[in-house]
C-alpha cells in the first residue's frame, strides 16, 4: 500500500469527521458560518479531530516501539501492563490528590506506567519461555494482576464506576480546554521518529546492538519512557483504546516489514485513519447518540486481532 | 519389517517428503543419512505416528501406524526425537520408569522394575539415578532418554540423531548398546545419523535421502562408496579401509 | 511415602479450619448458624476443588505452570451476561428471574463458549493451546468492552448489582444450586475419569506421550471439556476468582515435590479449600465483610504470580 493512499484516506476521513454531529454543519457552510456554527467548530469539532489524530498516532507508535523493544508482535501497551499500571496511577491520583490539575494526574499515571512497563521488560528478560504467544499471555496476566489492585482500591473507596467511565475511551468529552494535554505526545512522537534507526537496532537484541556500538540500555530506557508517557497521556485524556497499539502495527508489518524508519509513518497514519473511522462509525451508528470510542475500537480491534491470529496460526 | 509405501508429506513450497517407498529389515540397524533438509526426521516421525502423513501408508510388523491403537503400537515401536525438553522435574529413575507405561499403565510390577534397572545399567546411569534431569549435562540427559526407550523394551527402536550432544566416548557407547540390542536380542533399530562414519561402522543398512526423496538404499558395504556419497552430499569423499572399517575422509 | 503424611496433614488443616468456621462465635444459636455455615462450606469446598482440579489439569495439558484456565475469557463472559440481564430487564427483573435460571444460563453459555473455542481451534495444528488462550483473552476484552459500555449507561443502583457480580462471594449460595453445581462437577470429573491415568505421561509433552502409547489428541480434548465444565460451574456458582488456581497449583507442586497427579491433585484441592476457608474467616472476622474474599485472593495470587515470574531462571 502506498503512503499516498493512506494520506488520502486520512484527509477524507478528517473532513468527514468535522461535519458529523448533532449541530448541522455542511462543508459549504464553511464560508458563511453562523456564530453558533463557528463556536461548534472551534470548541468541539476541531479539538475532537486533533485529539483523534494524536491518540491514534500516539497509541500505534507506542505499540510499535514496544514491539520492537520486546521483540514480540503481541506486545503492546494494553497487553503488557502499561495501561493497567497507568490506570492504577490515575486511581491513586484521585484518591491522594483529588484536586490536582490534570498535568499532575498525568505525571502520577506516567510514573506508574513507566514502572509497570519496566517491570514487564524485566520479566521478559528473566523468563525462560520464548514462545511469542506465551509472552503475550504473561503480559496480559501481568496486566490483570495490576488491575486486581486497582479494583481492590476502587471498590474500597467506592470509585469503581467513576474510574471505569473515566478510563473508558470517549471522544465526546473532548472540548476546547479539556484535551490540550494530548499535545504532550507530539514532541515524544517526534523523538521516536528521530531515534527510529536506533530502536530498530535495539530490537535485534542486546548483543547485536552492542556489537554495532549502540548504548543498548539507554535506547531501551528512552523507548520505555516514550511508551509510558504516550500511554498515560492518552489514557487520562481520552481513555483506553484496547488493542490499538497491537493491530495497527501488525497490519502494517504484514505489508511493510519491520524496519522502523519505513514503517513508522505508515503505522502513525494507519492508526489515525483507524481511529477516525471508528469514531465516525460510533457517531453515526446510533445518531443522535454516540457509541464511545472505547467500545468501537474494542469491538473492531478484537475482531481484527482475532482475524490476524486465525489467518496465520503460526503467526509470530 | 517396517513397510513404508508411497508416503508423502508437504510443507510449504517444495519441502517435505515425496512418495517415499522403503522397507526396513527386521533385526538390523538401519541408518538414515543425507544433508540437512533431506526429510530424514520427517520420515522417522511419520513412521512412528508422531506426524500425520498426507498420503501413503506405513506398517510395522503388519500394524498400520495410523489405524492401530496407539497403546498397542507403543509396545512394538518406540521413538526418541532429538529435542527432549520436558517441563516436569523428574529424576533419571522416574523418567526411565515412564518407559514402562505402555506395559503397566503407571503401576510398576516387579518385572517392570527389573526392566528399568537393566536399562539404567545398560546406559551406565546408576550413580546418577536420583539426580534431577535439569541438573544434568546434555549428554547425561540424552543417555537418560535413551534408557527410557530401552525400558520401553520394544521390537522396533527409532532414534532421531541420538548422538547429538554426546562426546566420542558416549557416542561409541550408545552405538555399541544398539549393536548388542540387535545382535543379542534381535531388535530392529532405525536411526538418523549425521556422521557417516558412525553409520559406516555400526549399521547394517543405510538409506540415503536428499530433497525429500530416497536417493539410494542398500547394505552399508555398498552404500559407503565414493560414487554413492557423491550423489547424496555433492562432495568428493575418499574412503579408506582402516582395521576392517570403511572410513570416509570428508575433510577436503 | 512422606507425601501421604503431607496429604494427611493438609486434610487435617482443611478439616480443622472447617470446624473453626462452623463453630466460631456461634453463641448457642446452632439451628440458625449451622445450616447457613454448612452451605457456605459446601460452596467453598466445591469451588476450591473445582478450581484446583481444573488448574492442575490445565497446566499439565498446556505443559506450563504459569497458566490458568480462568484466562480464556469466561470471567468476562459471566460479567457480560449479568450486565446484559440487568441492563435489559432492570434490577427488579434481575431479582425476579430465578436464581436457578441465572445459574443454568451462565453454565450453558460459558460451556458453549469454551466448546466453540475448542472446536474452532482443534482444527489448527501446532501450539494450539497457547493460541487458544490468546483467542480466549481477546474475546474476553471484546466482552468487557461491551460490558463497560453498558455499565456506563446503568443507573447507580443497577451498577451496584453488577458490581456485586464482579467478585466471587460465598455469602448467598442457594442450596439447590449448590447441589446442582456439585452434581455437574462430579459428573464432569467421573465421565472423564478414565483419562486420568494418562495425565502423568501427558506432562512429558506430546511426543513422549504419543511414543508411550497415550491417545494424546483425544485425551487432551476430553480433559479440556472437563476443565471447561468445572470452571464454568464454579464461576456460575460464586463468581470469578481468577488467580486462585494459579496460586494453589504452584503451592501444591512445591509442597509435595512429586509430579504424580494422584498426589498433586488431592494436595492442590486441599490447599485450595483450606485457603478459601481461611480467607473467608479472615474476611468475616478481621475485615468484618468490608472487603471481598476474591479481591484478597486475586491480590495474593497475582502477587505470587509476579514473584514466580521474576524468580524464573533463564536456562
């Protein structure tokens, strides 16, 4: 697939996204917008579009990085404890500093996500099992262990329902003034792009990387920080987008291979296109109501993941 | 006798084995030789029902390996693959006792115990018998697995590269054990070997494979021949007679 | 022979805890207290045994001591079922639909789901068991996505009902249902009892098992059905307990130091029952019901799992 096609899809869906919603707004209204339409555009539609871009790009790039570093196609922030650890951090931030600004909450979630991801990498390092699928299982179990702690605390303080709805992916809450933290992921993704070659080499293993004169540990640490930061920013601003980091990268690697430099732009664009598509479906399906993105991505994502698994039983 | 008729197994493009026809005589040691990817292990796995075949038939002493009850077969034929990672923590003694499962279903009789004892002695594992497998060297573990196969006490013994991981002393020891099994007890042994000199010195017959087909088969004496080996390995291999053994000098 | 003593000791521990559980703080009110507590003990024993049995067998079939069958998405399916019932019929209808029907529906649905998974995946050769687990987990995420969406739409009272279903509880077990669950579990174990003798050999892996004459594929298939029925029944009876099995199976292997299922299985069952009763005592007497037993067990079991992972030597 050419990058150009992805760009076309990306632009087309972005335009559609701007003109779907309860307030009637057509492309030809652009030049004669009423005060109210202008308001809707600036306060809701454009922020929503931008946050979809950032979340889609951020989560798929984070997934790609993580798979390179773990050398496993089944690893992603939502299948290796990163998202679960960030959720735990989010819950603790509500419990301990209920009135903290969003940035503070993100910082707490980020620290937890980083610890969680690091712990998982450490498990990977020490474990004797090598089957890729088994490692994915371990990641998922690791995630549910952290999830059990979150549930325990949430239950104790009667926050289960609120944390669930907070962390369930939903773009309808995106309004001007409530999504800007997502911009944090922009420089981080840029760094990922700049370091792409090094991540590819680090992905070939410590010995290989050292042989090529790469400071392996440092590169891995940078990668983990990027993954943890993007995951927690997206989780706290939008909510969880299950499997996004996993299916996009796997789809891309099917037709593009695993060289990070050449697959990164594809991954980023396809991620954005996928989330745009899911979001539009969610907004149209039960119009004028809206299906939250967490559900559309969860349902479509699981279906695609299952398809990927079943298509190639020995997939890995 | 092991009778292999028209056996085919396909993997991906052009790999696998194609229309294999071979008869392996009873009471002999037969070696399967050939370059990497020739299909030796595949053939051995199919003969021992570990791998289903796409077409053809295999029978051992008239027992069709696909149709015959697996438990019945386990008393006639045993197979040992090259990689034997097991996740259970067992001592050598416990592992070898498993060899009696087809006979005793896990409840050892005194006859079973005696067979286990003999197998352990055969492989000179008495001092190690209570050691756990994960604490042993690769060679010791390999000998333990062979002891298990001996305890199974079957008419036919199939071994996939049994000399893997073994030093010279233990390789020779195992080949001598196999020799005794055939000469004294009339057992039939089929094994995949990489070192053709072991095949030359210890086997009665050789089946040479290449690219999924049988290139040639025959008594060892005829098979260890520069022209034949050239056809199998695409190498010029001079052969010298040393102390009555034909030795291939393939270090060119 | 030492293993026999260990088993006896474990049995004594389980019985002792049972006796304490039945009699503690009864203050003479025997007619009221005893039947209720006996019912609880019944549910605990049944669940504990089912979870221990299914996990040990499952680990043997997968050749892997860090997996548990609860992973295949049954928990999420159970929760989805109850969320849907509450969402569609509301809390009033939820209590109106008989407990029997709910139990039967859960069991049927979960067994059907696992049956479907197994059927689909038995056509695939190779490392299908890990594969099966992964597909199960993905389905689990699929179910939970739908559940959490529905839960967001529920009013807070209805949500509390769902929340109750998220955690295993032994407190309100109906005796008819308990009997039903016991019969199903016993049936599942005894129907496949003939496969039991193969378990030790299957633990060696497929190739050795086939060499030793075990009808491998058939046995694995049957034992998986047995595992599915046990997990489904115990989940339908008390709710999801994800990590208990993992904990007790590993502790059992450590305690008895043998690979023989005839010893490991009873040990795992006794440890499981003892820790459930002990846990329930702690929840009732120390936390005075302020937290749920399954949360504590997930916590301990999960922590143990992490330690297990981090201590695993690379070989």
